[in-house]
């Protein structure tokens, strides 16, 4: 007795969607907008000054939602700043402990926050894995060459 998935597959017409194939390969044109978005923008055109003034007035009157909206526009979210730490060059996995030691020392001295130190340590770990993969690939190539010779 065939199972239900086989029965469903048998019943599908030849015009059914094929896996990995779009029903509309051309899709929407690039930059096209939804009709509702275009309509909303048409309604708001020319009213941005009045709406902004009203939001500021509501914020000044104590409306917390309006206040949050105004503050989000005045003060943008904080972005990461560059971190200046002297790290030794990392040419091999043997250099990693020195780099991690430099990160730890900077964090202990207060030059880095714990989250900045963790982010740097993650970058060093990613670099370590890349070095390790490269070294393994070189070793495998050398073994294959000696075995084939």
C-alpha cells in the first residue's frame, strides 16, 4: 500500500510548482512600490512639518511615545567605535596566546570594556581557525606529495 506522500505526488498536476523554480521568474521590477505605500506617501507629502511639530508638542506635554519618537530622531542609536589596541602580528597559531594576552591586559587596564574584549577575542579565535585550516591544508598537501612520490 503506497504511503500518503506518494499519493499526493501522484495527484499533483503537471502545472504544479517545481522545487526551486519561481512561478514568476521576472518578479516585481526593481524599485517598485506597493500601492498602499504610494498612497500613504501621497497623503503625507507636504504635511511632514506639521506632523513633526505635533509630535514635538505631544512630547513636551508628556506623551512618552512621542517623546521616544523624537529622541530616536534627535540622538541616533550608538554605533561601535574603533578600538585601538596594539596586537602582535599573528602569522601562526603559536602567536595567538600573545594576542589574547594583549587583549586581556587591555581589558584589565580599563582600556577596553568587557564586551569589546570579548568581540576582539572572537576575532582572534576566527583568525586562529583560519590559520589552523591553512596549516592543515599545507600539511595534507605535503603528505600527499610524499606519498605520491
